[in-house]
């Protein structure tokens, strides 16, 4: 007891646990062999999870256990095992990283299980069951892990070959560039074994499948964007998968429940239920930039606003509209200028040149209209970041491949269809209900009787509905920062 009490003096949480159990060992006692063996077996799989092996090095723990001769040795080995278990459990259930310290756009709340809860479970439960309980839930994580192992095997075998150097290829082209494309598609699994040297239907189909898996326009042509993604090496894809596994460890959600899933680099919003896609639409997300990137977080959609007014965010007022007003007080005439009490301010009574970004005293609001920046409807999940989904009059942007143009909110290509879908659970005529409010041309709040979890996520590697891992571009550079942080944390 004395040796164990001495060994835990520098860790309050562990010391409290052992004190509460009368310093009963978890790992080094005569009856602890099953628990000890199960844990050591589990942490040998740390490389498969993309975790920092050094935090719970099985070989070092085994060595400490084997070399323990004195009570002091056994006490230190006991505490080393407990520290390794708590680190393992934390990393699997909450992730290796604290994302908010790495990128301000990641504002996700990370669930952290208290050490005493983790210790109580392993002390009282079946070891294998407890260790399985720690593993991230869902097929997505397992699919990412399988892909990680497969990519490592591909890298060890020499990768996908040399980069393709060509300007553009299309159906009917021939020559060594087509052969290089053919060989790479075969190595990547997008083309069966063939000796063709012509850009034939099989190669075109392989290119289309590759484009679909990488968020590209699926036209079957080898143009600049497709060539750039084709030439990404498996080492880079492995980085995306490692970061995606870490992001999965941050998520704690009911995967079977109906939810809205917005993957920002994918530029789509989908409604899932029990793994099935019930609704899908293209979206426009925030443009790259500190003040305009869409954040990552989860919340609950509670209501929609039909014929919304637009309260212009402070950052847009002072950075974009104030300079215009200083040049011409009648600029942006579709917007109302309001004082602190909500009264409309007459523009000809204000000298806008006397104000700066820091002391501009007015708000700005755009009333409901056909040209309103929020379109005809917005979908609200109240949050501190003032982010929501909404309609837009700028429809042309939805035709673009990379759709990062907003100030942070999510613009929806099919807003009316989304509204009908959400209202279908509370009305036999959701379209009629929506249109009746729309026809008033007045701002109307419509509560959702069935609220819906909303997850704004950022995955550049993720399985599609069929389980195939698809890739997207790191539009905000967040994955690059997270990968570097994982390396610094000890992930190899």
C-alpha cells in the first residue's frame, strides 16, 4: 500500500481513485492477469488507430512488469499501467488533440469521460467488453481504419506510380500519356486489367468514377483539376484518413437518429436516418479566411423563418458597408440603418465619415424581399456563432465545383424542398403550409415539432453511403494543421 501511495502522489485523479479503493491494484495483483492481458493486447493495436504509440507503449509496460522485484517497482508499474489505460481511453473516446487550440474554426464540444468513471468500468467490468466500449462507434471509423491499413500496404508496395504529366486528355486520345493514366487507374482500383493504349470507354468510366469519389465534375475528361487530384500520392491520402479518424473520435452522436449532416469540404447537406440518405442538396459554405470560414460544431434545428429579414453581421457592416456609406450615404439603399433602439435612421442626417470600425453605432437590416440576402427561408439552430442554413438569390454559385463563397452561413440550393421535407412530419400538406406563409410576404417563424440534430463537419476523407472512402480538398487548410499536430503528439 505504501509503495503504491508513494507512486501516485503526483497525480491527483489517480491518487483519489486508489485511495477510494484502499489501494487495491488493478493490474499487478494476483487476480489481475485477465485485465492486464486484455489491455496489453488492446494497445498493441494503437498503430492501426493512428494513435501516438509512445503514450501507452506495450513493450515498455511489459518490461516494467517483468523487471519488478520490489514493492516499489510493482507500485510504479501499477501506476504506469493506469496512466497508460487512462491515456488510451481518453484518446479513443475524446481524441488525441484539443482541436480548439489548433484552429479557431473548430468549436466542437468534445465529450471527456471522467478518470474515475473509466477506472470504475475497467475495475468492475469484463475487460474485453470495457475495452471494446472505448472504441469509436460506427462503420465510418472502421472503414477509415481499413483504408489506413490498405494505404500503408500500397505505400510499402511502391504506391500508385509516377505522376501523370500531360495537359489534357479525352475520349479517343492515344499515346504514352494515356498508358500512364491507364496504369494509375488500374493501381488505384478504378480500372480492370487492360492493355489498351487508347482513351476508350473503360478508361473514361474509370475517370468518371474517380471524379465522383473526389468531388470533381464527373465528365470523364482529364483536365487540370482531375489531373491534380489523380497525382495526389497515397502518403497524402493517408494523412487525410488519419485526420478523419481523429475527427471521428471527437463525435458522439446517435448514428441511427435522423440528422442533418453538412460536410463543409464536400459542399453538400444531407439528411440521414439509420445510415440512409433521405434528402440531399448542394450548398455554398464560408469562403477561406479567418472571419468567413464556416465553423465546425453540432446543434439542434428548432425552427425555420419564412420571408426572413437579414440582420447584417457587425463584421460585414464595418468592413464592407461602412466604407461605401462614407463615399455615398445612399449606398446599399436596400438596407435599413437602425439605431440601438431599433428605429430607422435617416441617412441624410448622419455624417458617416466621422465613424470607424470600432465606433460605428448603428445596425443594418434588410427587410423581406425577393432580393434579400437570405432568400425566402432560413433554417435556425440557434448558436453563439450566428450560423444557419438559408436560401439565397445567388443561384449561379451552386453550379461551381468548389462552393466556398459565403461569409460563414450555409446557402442551400434546394431550400423549398428542404422546408417541405422538414414540415412533412407535422403536416399532411407541407408544401401548402409553406406556401401559405410565403404568400403573406411577412416574416414568419415556424417551429419544427420534430427538431433535428445538425452536424457541421469537415472531412476530407469519408465513406460514402456504400462504404467507399471518398476524398475532398482541404479548402480551409484545417486538415494540414491537424495532421501536423498529430505528428507533434507522437502519431507516426
